[in-house]
């Protein structure tokens, strides 16, 4: 009798189910990552209504069946892309380690980071536009996103509290309101750069204009929080 059969030995060239699982898992994760990357490009470019699953599948080197298998529907895929986009910026903010910086430097670093992030990730701004076009309903129910946003607000709150304790910042600044302002002064400038160029006869995105705007953003935020004589 074949001893390999009776002893349970795996013949050369074959893998046990347990041995094959890590490879299948890696392949699945790689496929999902390609789908998300392709979907991010399509949704940021064309929005939910304009993006086509066929195009996403082709660019992801996957098939529609796999997209529906992993994400459920086109709207669910859109929801996953939005969640990932917001979590990416929240993760990058936490990686700044602002708690280790003096409060004024920490706040300036955050303003600079936000500005640079918008410039380096224009698809993020377009996805935010698309999310709000649908009244934010694709963000509802995302616990990871809520937790990440709370962590961000707590981080800004700690910067403000340290600044108040050191006599650098005035008391009473709402960290949520401050975050809205930090985001808005960069977001509005970049989303309106085409109309602004016509209306104000100024190119918004020359290197000189971008540096001037960043300096203005930092000055604006500091004017909100610094102690007043």
C-alpha cells in the first residue's frame, strides 16, 4: 500500500488547505486593493453616477463578479472608497506626532500639512465634493470614520489646551470649529481656482501664489487662537 496515502503525507507539488490559505488571502487583499485604487480614480474623476463598474474592473485587472463579491454593489464600493479616503488623511495627521511639538509649531505644522495634502491629493477634494453632493449618506454608519474623526478632534483639542496652559493661545477655541476653518481656507481656494482666475485676474496655482496662500492660511489660523493683547 502507498505509505504516502496512509500516513497523510502531502505529495510534492501539492499544498494542504492550511498552507494555501495565506497565499489566497494575500491574493484577495491585493485584488481588493487594486479595485479600491481603480475605483478611487474613477469616482474622483466622474462621481458616483458617472463611474462605470466595467471601467473599474478593467483598470483593476479584475472582473465585475469580483467587485460585487468583495464590495456588494457600486454604491457600497463608493462608500468604501470614501471611507478609505477620509481614513487616509486622518492616519497621516496622526503620524505627524503633533503632541511632541510646542503648541504654536504644532498648529502651524497641521495647517501646512493640510494644505500640502490637498495639493498632493487632488482626488481627495473631488471625493469630498462627491460625498457632499449625496448629502453625506455614504459616510453614515462608518464607525472607523467616526472614531478617527474623534481622535483628530481630540488631537487638536490637546494642542489648544497646551497652548492655553502655556499662555500662548486664548481659551475657548472650539477644536471642531478650528478644524472646519483650517480645511475651508485651503479647500475653497483650490476648488475655486478656475473661477477665481477669471474673476480676480490672478493665477491661483503658480508657485508664488501657492506659497503666499499658505502663509496667509497660517497667519489666519494663528490670529484665531493666539492670545490678544
